[in-house]
């Protein structure tokens, strides 16, 4: 889970670190210890909590951006795999159907030839989809 939401976690850590730094600086300016600063100025806890919330918000925004990039890379990988798996079979299917339709010694009934032509044209569409319309990365 930490790997999946690491940007949000790091944002929270960043906000917590900033609030600790702010507390230490205020404590030094008033010559107090870290704990005394927290105890004596409880109203500042709300202010310092805003640092943590701001860090979480920045982490969430970064997570959203990276999530879109990860999703895009996954989609490209799926398209690449689709192309690799179906490019050869689409060409083979198209070629075999073309051979079936061009042979003169085979006499198919009209309905069977019509179905073969339909599948042949769909194989052209599939071949065009695989070879032309998909980006190659």
C-alpha cells in the first residue's frame, strides 16, 4: 500500500517535517524547549496541522499526476502486447481468406462465398487496426 500511495505518504512526512521545523524555530526564538513550545502555544497546533494538510494535499496532487502517467504507460503496454499478439495472426488470416477467395477450383455456394467475403473484409479491418492505427512504442 505504501508503494501505491507513496507520494501522499511523502507529502504527509514533508508537512510534518515543516511543522517540526516551525516549532523548533519558534522555540529557539522564545528560548523554550520543543515540548514547552508545544505545551505553551497549543493554538499554534492548528496552524502547524495546516502544514501537514498542505503536505498531504501536495502529495495527493502529485499522486494523481503520477497515477495518470502510470495508467498511460499501462495502456501503451496493453496496446503493444495487442499489436504483437495479433499482427501475425491477422495477416495470416487475411492471406488464407484471400487464397480461398481467389482459387478457381473451389466452388462455394453463394451464401458461403458471401460469408467468406464478409470475413475477408473484416480481416482487412483487423489488419488495418493492428498495423496502422495503433502507435508503436
